[in-house]
């Protein structure tokens, strides 16, 4: 089908996962062979206080789509409509994970991510960066592409 998944990780600082998927995947005859992965050191992070995934996105349709997908897989969710509200909700909820839109007016996603990583309690919370626009996510959902 094509695409690429990479991870860059630094102990004590965090990890960056990058997934590149083709807009129009081509079928493949056989699955690719996995590449050798380095062992991951066990992190000693405090357990989150709740099992909630916080969805931070200024686009209402994108928030609804992400919440719907997470709910289908049994995740409890909370939402925030902008960066400032997202930081406030994160501090209140201590979520298990955060999805974060980058393109937001006011406090953008990069600024929110920086504030989260500087916070002693929130720096261990995994953050999934969403770089697609909400309308593009919705369009992909309606196109019949496989759903997460």
C-alpha cells in the first residue's frame, strides 16, 4: 500500500512518531518485511489519573470525527476548542493521551505542545499531533477509505 512510519525518541524528552500515507494507496502482493527495531527502555512515568483522551482542535467537525473514532474503540474522551482551553482541560483532567491540532488561531498547537512538555505533570502524557485540516479528515472519511 505504500507509506512510511518512523519514530525518533530521546529518553527524558519524548518521542516523535511520523506516519506518511499515500493519498491513493496501491495494492501490494505481499506485506513488506519489518525492519529491525531498537529495544525501548521502560519509562518510569506516573500513571495518568484518568483514562480520558483529550481532543484539542478548533474545528468542531474534526473534534467530532476524532471523538467518534476513539469512542468506537472504547476510549473515553474530553474536548477543547482552542489551545488555552486545551491546556486548562489537560491540567484538570491529567489525560491518558492528547490529540492536538497544529493549525489553530491564537495559541497554536506547537505552543500548546511546548507548554505541555514544560509542565512537570503533563510532560509524560503522549501527544498525537494532528496536522490535517478538519474538512480534509471529513472528506477522507466520506471517501470510503479504511477507518481507524
